[in-house]
C-alpha cells in the first residue's frame, strides 16, 4: 500500500510563514515555519507514513485551495475575524480530543475562555488538565482557535506556535492582553461573593 499523499502550502502572514497541510481540500494541519518537527510528528502519529507534496502556484489543486482555504485565512489575517469559521477541518484525534477541538470553534473571536471553563462547557469539570493537553496537541492552529484559551488567572499560558503568536492573534482579535488578568481576578471575586 502506498503512503498517504498530503498537500502542503506555505502562506506568508504577519506572524511568520504558515504551513497548511490539506487532504482533498480539507485542512488536517496548520502550523508555523520553525515548527515543522512538531507538525511532522503529529502527522506521522495520525497517518504513519505519508508523502507531503508542496502545491504549485497555478495548479488546479492550488486554485481550488486558494478559493476555499487560503482566501478565508488571508481575510482573517486582514481583520475579517469570522472568515475562517466555515473552513473544513479534519484534525483526527480521539473522541475526547475531537470534542475539545470542536468546542474551540464555539469560542467567538475577541473572547477567551479558561481551560476550566472549557472543561465545564464539555460537561467534565475535572478534565482541566486533559483539556490543556489536548489544546497542546491541536494540529490546526488559528482555525481551531486554541489561542483563545488562557489560564484561570488570566495568564496566556502555552501555545504550540509560541506565546508571541498567541499574543498577536488575541490582540488582532481585539483583546487587550493587559486587561485579561484583571478581568479574570474580577470574575473569580464575583464567583466567590455569590
């Protein structure tokens, strides 16, 4: 049996070159240049052996990808924050991971949620660490917006693409990063006082 063939497209962006991997025009990975090892490790875990073929500008496959995926990503990066919402994705993963990654898409641009809040939304408040681990294994950055999940104390915490990118994405979506910690403390106080 021959290895799975996946398409790779590189996209220039304000936060560095984005590596977009697709299978039949469905996103299976979105990572960043400099993080190729992470991307390849996650793809190998999912597919075993695979061929990664860089799409050529002007090819029929590239033109379809441009229309359906690249244009929405560019529009998002230019400020149309909902342009990425309809992008088709297939991150693979376990049943639990799939639930977490689907829930990420329900967090609107310009808002954040803590790992604990996300675990509660999933009906499993004790799964905070599992939610955090799953976020770290998210193979489709930006489109499955794990950057919108922060620590309970308002800290940005980890992001597989680096905290500078997470900060840029949140600020791009209109959040004032300096206010996150204060708002988190106010929220915790209001919960305590009720």
